């Protein structure tokens, strides 16, 4: 009711105002006082009441339709411009797509050229090595031959001298026996003496002595040849045994292991991938020979894809066929432009993160292995990664010697040794160098050191968390022997006091992998015993862990 009264009062007040309806007037449509009639003598001026009546009657006589036609014409012009821009955008999009396609083809061609160049370098390096090896062997043979020839020459000279002296002695002996000829021989010249010596060589006794000397010479020569030949054969045999031993050790020295299905373990040695059957407890045939040193190993995409990090800066991607127990030909992707250790880490979703020695990090999705993100750890000075731990694209740690980076941000703390292990424990992080575990706490983007625990003189070999990061598994090794110890740790917090409570496990082997199955309250430990993979089942009984 009050609102209607206010509207009525407002209409009564507006009755004293006038409105100009001329299209050419700048005050068209404005409410003006009564003096508008004097100002707008050439305009079509209406009272407020007339204006309201015209609207109620849908009368367009005061606002001419030509104004709306002008607006309609301008609108059509704008629409034409929009259509023109859309056409140009479509053409440019087509050009952009063509450029993108050509760029992808160029990148593929570039990668192919890189691969061919690397193969050429490998072949050239192998060829140069073979040439150097042949040159070295030839040099050794020539040197041995020269030594033998020199020894032969010395022996031959000594024999000639002794033979000459023997001839002289023989002549003197004959002169003593023929005393009657002694006076007549006083005047003989040196030429006559030489003639006698030469003639005397035909004497049977002298000839017999010469034959004995020749026999001695031949014996020494053959003996020297035999000794040199035996020595060379021994050296070759020792070198061959050493190479076979070194090659066998490299082929059987287990570097990395990962679970592959229910009963199989994929094992990476120096440059081979092999399958270990947990049921038969034996290695199967070599799965794949890798053309470079293996520096990391991961199994991803529901255990269907094997990713190998290589020393040459590439990753090799192999599709696993569980029925045939075989893999496809490796797909090669370049990560680092510098040779060195290449890290591969699984992320929470179907992605992996790869970090090279030059600081380049690439994140791949594991279906088609397209790069979805990449960055470079560049801090001015050269940074050499020694450890990599990633959870997602936005949360990762990089250890570089004694320095730690969180999401590419350097943490203001210098650790005692080279960082080798990183794992997550709730909202805390565990960082380990060779002999110390550091507990770090995260507060937003800031990381601060909480406490450190020393294991010296023992060396920390393997560290990970399990049971939803409630427990920590630690594998240590004696600094002076190959004695291993395994412990389960929990963090105890009381006020501001932080402590690491350790419980020793009855298992003395090197552990390289831990797989937990939370639903069954079971954990499986995979260790190395010589050249075999050992599986241990560990169960949890309240706060105690028992290895079966």
C-alpha cells in the first residue's frame, strides 16, 4: 500500500516535467523542467503524461523507427565483422594445426636422427676400440719379437767369439806338438795365421765342437721361443679369465628389482633385464640386453609397462606380455643431454617422472608416453642430482650431493653427506645420507629440519615407509663387512621431543624392495642373497613385526 502511494506521488511530481523525443537532440529521452519548451523550440517536446500514454498505447510516433533501423544496420555490420574474424580465426587455426603437424613430424625426424647418430657413435667407438686393441696387441708382439731377436744376437755373437778363440787354441796346440816347425813359423805373417785358422776349422774335432755350439745355440733359441709362447698364453688365459669373471659379475650383480605379477620379479643387472621365478626360485633366460648401463627401474601401468633409466640419458619403455613372458622392442625417449645416472619415479596417477644428470625433468603419461610437463633444475651453478623422490607433478624432492630441493626451491640446510634416500612419513619427510637420517617437517611451502639420527659406522642402504606411512623400514650394512641388518622404526613425539624407536628384525640379508598389502596385514620383503632373490613374508602382531 505504501509502495503504491509512493509511485502515485512520484507520477504527480513527474507531471511537471517534459521529455524531448527528437532523434537529433542530445537530451532526447531526458526528464527536464518546464523551461524545456523554451530551449527546445525546434524539438518535439511532450509532457510526462503524453509520454506515458504513448508507451501504454504502443505508439511509436514520437520515437521514430528509423533510429532502430540505424541500430539494426550497425548490428548487422558488427555481425559481418564477427563472421569475418571467425573466418580468419578458422584459417589461422588451420595454419597453426598444419604447423603443429609439421613440427611433430620434424621432432620425430629429429629424434630418429639422434638415435641414428647415437648408433653411429656407438659403432664408431667400438670400431676405434677394436683398432686400438689390435694396435696394442701388434705392439706387444713386435716388442716380444725384438727382445727375442736381441737375445739371439747376443748369443750368436758370444758363440762366434768362442768359436774363434777355440780355433786359435787349436792352432797353438798343433804348433806345440810340431816343435820342428816352430822356428820356421816365427816369420809367418798374420795372414798365414788366419789361413791356418780357417784351414783348421775343417779338422774333425773342431767341427765336432762347432756342432755342439750350434746345438747349444738352437736349444737356447727354441727354449726362449717356448718360454715366450708359454708366457703369452698364460697372459692371454689370465686376461680371458679376468674378463669372463668381470663379465659374469657384471651380468649377475643385481642392481634393481621390481615386482612383476604375482610370482615374478624383474631384475636389472649392469646392462641386462632378467626374470626371476619365485616358485622355481631360479632365473629364466635373459629378457632384454640393454645397450647402456641401467641406472633405474620401474614397473607401471598396472604392471604392463617396464621403464628403464639408462646411463646415456635415455629411458627405454618395454611393453610386458605376461602370457608369453616377453617384452616388445624398447621405445627410446631422450630425457637428459648429459651422460650419468637417470632417475625414474612413479607418481600417484598414471604418470612417471624422469630426472637426468643435467637437471632436466620430464613427466610422461604411461599410456602413449607423451610429455605432459617438463622443467629444468637450474640454480646458476651446476646441480648434479643424487636422489629423486616424487609424489605428484607439484610435490617432489631432489637431492643434489649435500643439498636438498623441494619443488625446485633450495632448502637452506647443508647435510653432512651425499643424499641417497628420501621418503614421506605423514606430513614429515625422511632424508638419509650414508650414515644419518634427517626428519624434516613441512609447513606449506617451507621445509625445516626437526631432528637427525646417526647410524655410524653402519651405512644406510635402503629406506622406505609402509602401512600407510605409519612405519619405516631401514636396511643397513656394516662399514667393514657385508653384514646386513634390518629394522622397523616409528617416530615417537612427546611435546617438543622427537625420537626414532627402532626394532631389530631377525633377517640378515640385503633388502632392495618392500611391497605391502594392507588388507591382509602382510608385507613382503625381497632381498638379495648372493645371486638369488629371496622372498620373505613379514606379519604384524600389534606393535611387533615377525619375519617368516
